[in-house]
């Protein structure tokens, strides 16, 4: 069984065997993106993300904070611009996650066993990975070769209508 897992791993698949549930989960990353704002950006880079109205609002709030709270104008403005960029970035990610989650599951009957292909998401250390994951009974996994599993995954993936998230694909 380790040889099969190694072959799948070499072809970009992650394999997780749950012996308690007698299920095998085979996943492949499709997209990935940072959940954080770029640390190397300067204020001018962040300003590019905002339109004129948003920049005017940021200046107005910065001026208000200067008058009411005594926060230096340049610091208040920078904080407001970055906060607005963060909200915009978060909303865009939330929309992509929601779109990914809405993808229909593909179900196949293979040798009398139900095999499911669906989308999943993993977030680790501010990095989001969008996966397509196949779930099959351990009994079927043991019967199929690595090539048969990869072919089945590919066939089911072609049936799946996962959304284009506007990110570069891994595959």
C-alpha cells in the first residue's frame, strides 16, 4: 500500500487513510493564495488597490483621528488605507471560498462502491489551498492500482465544474 501512496504522491496527490472509518481521501491542490496582505508593500502599493472615493474617505477619517485622538496624520492615513485594503482582500477571499464551496459533488459507483469527488479548503499559516478531494472506501482503494485511481480522479475531475477563481492553477 505504501508503494501506491508513493506513486500518487509523486503525481501531486495527497493520500490520507482513515482506518477507523475504512475510508481513503485522495486530494490534489488546484489553487492557493496568501491570506495576508503582502508585507513588502509600501503605502503607494496599497493606495493602488483603492479607488479615489475610498482614498478620500481614508483621508477624511485620518484627519478626524488627528483632530479627535491626536494621532499623527500620516500614521492615521496609512492605518486607514491598510485597513481598507485588508477588508477588500478579505472580502475577495471570502467570495472565492464561498464559490469553491458551492461546487457540486461528483458521485460515481465503481465496482459496487460509492466514490465521491468534492472541493475542500485548507488554511495553514495564512495560506489558503483550494483542493479537489476524492473519497472512496478502503476496500476499493486496495483493489485499484495507482494508475486506475489517477484515471478515475481525472475522469471525475473532468465532470466537475469547479469555478475559475482567477488564481494560477497548480495543475
